[in-house]
């Protein structure tokens, strides 16, 4: 038998797998894990719960879960991944302006970010996905973004 945080992590993986075969039991396990134990496991459980609620079309509960995770500073779940999911929920709720604003803020912050050497940081896959979604939802707002940083090597790929 393993101690913390391994026990909680094993329970988390078991609970996420239960979502496909016994959804109520999986949700119950995730709810229990989200309330106590290791902070990283708790954050992952809360993210999985928000995703499950989103998949079940419980958009208000999903949005609340994602918003709560954004206040969490554990780093167990990437804030930009949470923001991307929250924007998707906003879109499903018909809150296009909120989705557009969130996506714009994400992409703008990323494109303005600089590394320790003062050079622009490369865009992550999550940020590229957010930019694509922003362009789809609001070409006007997309056009207001700073230009994409040029990758090292001038974008030649070698």
C-alpha cells in the first residue's frame, strides 16, 4: 500500500476511468478527491469534474468549476487549458462575447510574453488552438491581436 500522494493519485486515475463505466460512482470519487488530500490531485479532480459536467451539458456547473480552478495556483492543471475549456463552455452557453474576450486575453498575453533573454516565447499548442477559435468566433478581434512571434531560425523549421 502506498502513501500520499500516490494513493490519491491512484484513486484519481481510477475515478476518471470509472466515468466511462459507472459515471455516478466516478463523479462521487472525484468529488471526494477534490475536497481533501494532495493539492495537485484535488486540482486534477476538480478539472475532471468540470469536464464531466461540461460533457453532461451542465454548463453553469462546469463554468463555476473552471473559474474556481483559475483561482488555484497549484500548477497541476495549466491555467491556459482551463481558460480554453471555459471559453468553450461560454460559447455553448451562448456567451460569445465572454468567450471572445477570454480567448483574446490568452493569446494577447502569450504573444506579448518574453523569455529571460528578452525574446518572444514560442506559442503553445493551447494558445494556437485559442487563436484559431478566436479567429473563427470574431475575425475582427483576431485582427487586433499583436502579430505572432517569429520562431527561432526565422520559421524555416531547421
